[in-house]
């Protein structure tokens, strides 16, 4: 580990050590609480619904000369802290936190949260992961439902989101395809009368200027209310050259190959987002609401690859000039009916439709070492997804201390895809023309029940049971019919215990049964070819025999809430995953092929530390600085892969964040900075394969200037360190060792947003 990384770890560990001392020292802030005892948030301890504070007792208990105390009491009761009082563990990210740093993607927002990491290249978005686990272990939901096929978080503008819920342990109400946890994206729901807001933004990425426009509108008239969130994005980019170095050595350590490939790319990206919502109150506790999300993306890119072979066999194609044109459209709409019944019961029903289509065209000019055209290859592909979903839920507090819920949800989605490849060689090379077509259907049905029981004012228990079944069928003109059916029973248990003789300390415990279902593409035995097939750049295909990965999980956490709204927490987890899926590499007919298989049992465990507090809670004379810090450490092993470093592929072993937000006293300026760190290191994928990634470091900064109550300017820098992203893949067998080292430079991004309410 480099010196700067050691200093970062020491700094954060020292910070957490100092904060933890607060838990064992008699709080000097207790005396300050005595001046406002009515603001005690323990008044919210799980006795739903929270009754309003009667007006007359408050007036009787308070002198008439202290009206401010009456207002403060009312606010504390009406605001419900989900993280503190819900039995099921949940972290809620508010809209203010989402927009604070001027981020353009949701991934940039999530990377600052404890236990959340982002795959891919810094500053370019990427796959969101919890507990460091890779693809598919984190459930991504949109308004409480699994995200539709083709949906990407990078396509969703942060301004369209009301809040984000991070659920570390699964609940029966939502899909239990959440081995690592779940992230629920809630689109704008709160409707304010007569709200109008417009935001103009500009971004510089490697000296290429892009722009954005966001509009928020809402109003209310009688029983009808509406809101509309809209966003436009135009971006231009030019990537710094990526370098790929391939080497090979025989068993006597004599070099047999040295190739260097330089990759360049530039292009444009345009996106339109719309999120309209309509609410209609029918009276007597009955409402109907419509929530939709519409997204249009257009992408155009020009790319070139040049390979120089210094030693060994050159590849079939030494150069590739290619253009990519892509169009993606997506629409989703949900209609929800809610009816409040006698005794606090409630009935919910939802029906949804989703549709998306993607059209992609790639035109390639494949070249020889002298840059002469030897193959012209055109690939046209398209995909269409359409589906329906429905759910129903009945909830009732059947006794004073129980909140019982029964429900179901399900959906059917169909995917049609075709891929046409046409080759033309002016020098007589073998041409590979193909027309691949396939259809796939996925049916999902789940039933669940859950009970939240307030045993005492300080102890609550959540019990849930969910059955979920999946049926996937696929037919294509290049493979036999595929059918895969699976179902999982998921018992779930969570409990919250507020420790006695304290208002600020509590323990959480959870036991869950979750799973990861194979994706449609991973089941289909269709071959995706690589231009220069090799050990480190193989063809890929699916496996129709894949089974779901089943996991038992334990979660334990301790939370200490500071009187001024701060938080200290320590969480740990263990997951035992059966039928773990990993990729194998085999050679068939002279070509290397990568394919997923179920193979063995994996065990993963980890700890997460988090701190959020005003600096003045430690030093009264300190400036108005809010401190945010978190550390996560993960371990894992796979039974069928020899060690060392036989952890789950792509798992991040260590990550951390340190952030500061400074609001100048009596001044309209707020500034903040956040440093993120994700460790990499070696991973043993199989007996023959291994990978290595260098640590990722990211520094983001922002300033916010409020001119008045309606106008403010937000300036931000993202990826200020613009560190290179480096990965290495290695394959070893009886013939020797082959390596591929990829270096991807990154760039600084500067942004400016003018936000106006009218």
C-alpha cells in the first residue's frame, strides 16, 4: 500500500477512534438537551401511527412567553426518522443530499455512502455495488419494483429523484434478489402548490463543453395535483488514449509475445428525461396516482484501435476504425390505487407497463499492419423489451402493537433481439455473415407476508416470508430452445433494540435468505465474438443450465445518535452463497470462450463504519463544518478456487470516504469536499485465471452561493485527481503465462449550475 493510502487509513481510523470515545464519556451535551426536553426523538419509538401532540397540554406545560418552543415540538413529532425508528434497517438519502455536490449521475451520489462502490472508470459512472460485491448481487429498484430490462442508473438525472433508500437487509415486501442489499430509487412524489424551478448547467470534460437543462413544476387545485420533472443533457467527449499491452512467456520464462494497442474515442451523447406524476383524491382516504418515467438517449462515437506487434504472432487485424450509432428509448408508467380502511388498515394496488427499444449500428474497417483495408464489417442490432407488472398489498394494525401486511407482485416481460453481421473482404479473407434472432420471455410471481411487532417501546421485531418464482424461456435461430425455472422461499427476520437508560444507542440484528437469479443473457447460449480472439480477449456465451445462487445472511449493527443530529454507527455482515456463479475459460475449435457456471460455495463478510456530525459537537468554537466519514472492509473466499486471493470476482476489499461541508456563518456561501478511495489488488478467478486492479482515488469539490431565496449558483469539480484506471488479466497453463495490461486515463470535469425558482 502506498504512503498516501496508509495515511488515509490512519486518518480515518484515528477519526473513528476519537469519535467512539464519545460513547463512553458522560455526554457534556446532556445539559444542553435539558433546555429543550420536548425535542426528544424517542417520542417516535415505533408506536405507529404517531399521534399529534395535543395543543392544550403543550400550552399548559410551557409558559406563554415561549412560543418558539411550541413550534419546535410540533416539528419534531411530524418529522419521522426512518433510519432511527424503522425496525427494518434503511439509509435514506434526501433530495438535498442528492443534489448537493452537483453530480450528473446517480452513481456519483451513491459512491459516497458507506458500503457502496462503483465499478468501471472514475468519472464515467458504472455499476453500483454494495458490500463490494460485483454484478447482480445488488438489487436496483425503481419506485419499489425491480428495474425494467435495459434500465441504467446513468440514464436517470439526479433532479428527477425525490430520495434514495439503501436497504442492507432484505424485506418481504420487495424482491429478495438482494444478496448484498437493495437500492430503491424513488422518483419525485412530493407535490407542492405552485412550485417552479429551472436549472441551467454547463460541464467541461477534457476541454469539451456540454450543457444541461432541468425543469421542475408542480401545482395543486382541489383534489387534483400534478408534478413534472424534465431534464435535457448534451455532452461531448474525447477520451485520452487507452493503452493495452499483451505479453506472453513460455515455461522457461522466455518472452513469446509483445503487443501494444492504442485506443482512441470521441463522440456525443444526448438525453431527454421526463417524469410526470398525477394525483387525484377521491375523498374518504381514497387516492389514485399515476407515475411515469420516459427516457430518450442518442449516442454517436468514432473510435480507432492500432496494434503494434514487437515480438511474436501478430493478431488477425492490426487496426480497426469504427463508428457506433446508438438510439435508446424507454418508457414506464405505474397506476396506483390506495384506499384507507377503518381501524388504520390500508389497501394498495398497482399496475404498470414498461417498454424500451435499442437500435445499434457498428461500421468497422479492419486493417492490416500497413493500415490497408482487409475487411469491412457492418453489424446492425436491435432489441425490444415490453412488459406488464402488478402488485397488491393489504396492511392493518390488527392489534395495538402489530402491523401486519399481506401482498403479491409479479410481472411478465418479453424481449426480441436480432443481430445482423455482414462482412466484405477486398483481399479474399474468410467472411462471417450471420443473422441471429432470438425471443425471450421472463415470468415472475411472488407472494409475501410480514409482521412488525412492537414488543415494548424499546424493542421491535420484523418477521417476513416471501416466495418468489421465475420462469425464463428463449428460442433462437442459432440455438435450441431454452427453459429455466426456479423458485425460492425467503424467511426474513430483523429486530431493533433501543438500549435501556439511554436515548441515543440502539442495536440491530437481521437474518435473511436471499438469492441471485441468472440474467436472461447469461442463460442464452448465443456466441458474442471478439475480433482478435485470444486468452485475454475471448468470445463469450451464456449457459442455459445456470441455477440461482442462494444465500443465508447475518447482519449486526450498532448506532449512536448524537443530540445535534449526528450519527456514529458500526455494522457487520456475513453471507454464505451456494452455487456461486463464476466464469470459466475454455478453448474450442481453436477459439477461446468464456462462459458462466455454478461452481462451489462462497463466504463473504465485512464491517462498515460511519460517522456524520457537526464539528461543533466536538469543539464548540469550531467553524460550521459538517463531517462525513465511512470505512468498509470486505473479505470473501470461494471453495472451488485455490488461494491465495480466491475472493469473489470484482469484490472491493476496502473502500472509504472523507467529506467536509462548510457553511460560512452569516454568509450565503457553502463549500464542500469529498475524497473517495476504493482498493483493488489481486483476485484469483480460477486455478488458471487471475486479475489485478490498482486502487481508485477520487476527489470532488463544490461551492454553493445563494443570491436570494430563489436563486443560487453551484460550482463543482469532479474527479479532480484524474487518476489512471489500470487493470491486469493473467492466464497461466502448461504452455506458460499470458498477460494483458490495460491503462485508461481519466479527466477532470468542471461543472456550473444556475438554479432559479419562479
